[in-house]
C-alpha cells in the first residue's frame, strides 16, 4: 500500500476531489523519500508568460547594443559575405538589424508579434506581412530580412530551407529543459552542409531561487545535444562579477561563446 503522502502528492498533481482545477504537474520522489511537485507548463501557458513579459515591458534580456560575442567573433560566424543566417527566438534584437545592414539574408523566428512590430518600428524599416498556415511573416521590401511569428516547434522546416549560419544568442538559454532535445533536432534540420552555428551560452550554478531564464547551458550539454553532427570550439568565456548577478542570487556566472561547425 502506498504511503499517505504519495496520495497527497497525486492529489496535488491531478486536482482535489471537489473538482478544483489545478495546473498540470508531476510528483517527484526524492531519494530521501520527500516529494516535490513540479509544474509542467503547457505551450499555451509558456506563450502567455512571454506575452505578459512583453506587455509589461519586462524584457531585460533585450540589449541596446550589439552583443559582445557577435562583435568579437562575427568573422567566425560569417566567414563569407552574403550568408543566409537564422536568428531563433530573436525578439527585437539589434543584432538582427546589424546582420541585415552587413548585407546578409536574415531570418528571425519569434513567438510574440509585439516584439517583431517593435523591431521594425524602432529601426524605421518598412515592411509587409504575409499570413502562412503556420506563421505570420514580416518582411522588408528587398525580401532580405524576414521575421516569422510562430511556435518554433511548429515551423515548416522544408519551407524555411537551410542556413549557412545560425546566431543563437537568447534561444537555447530560454528553452525549457524538457524541450532541449527537440530544439536541437529542429536546429540540426536547418543546418546547411558548411554551417557555422554560434551560441552565447550562460553558465552558472543553479539554486532553488533561480534556474533561469537565462538557463544554465554547460558546454558539455551543448556537446551532448549537437555532438553527433558538430565539432565544438570555445571562442571566449566572459565572467560577470558577483555584483552583476546578485539580483539572481548567483555566486558565479560565465557567458561562453561556442562555435559549432561540421565534423571533419
């Protein structure tokens, strides 16, 4: 017979006998026999969370200047001119506009329409829209910059085609842990034969009070996700001071710039 605390945990997961609706979750039995109930957010809940942040202006991850990794290592990400580059979960990043001005063909993927509209408005870029079955597309007059408003896991990969370069500044670090393998599968399906994939990975020691986003993305995790098709090189590691991440309650924080290229 199961201990009574197991039934309590299951009731927390499934809802109580009075029919009260609770968010879905899972009960995890620790080695010390204590229980933790971990909420599993639906895709709708996740999108609502990001939409709420944008609506309230809580978008501290949107930097006003070009990302340091792109500034320092653009030649590694873009070894040739006029590359076709993907920026997943791009928000309204100024990196996108910079890549476009550099003469590349840029495709952004973003789930929140407000972010895309603000991007074009803030950079004074005229655009048109097109409604596809799986996305709403915002594109410049020269067709060299497109932003797809859609769920990154519901993209028409065949329609998007392959990319010479992928700049992953705020995407992998935002993906939920349970979605990482699926995310890696999507990214790998979009890589051109001679690809250059650069990741700005945040690395720290998580604790109960903070586990992201940005999430902890150790180099070993990237190797696990992409090592079957990629070789990995650490281009730079930048350590932030403890004071800079005190609001997260962290003792350590490193931004690693990782370059993934085809296996030789």
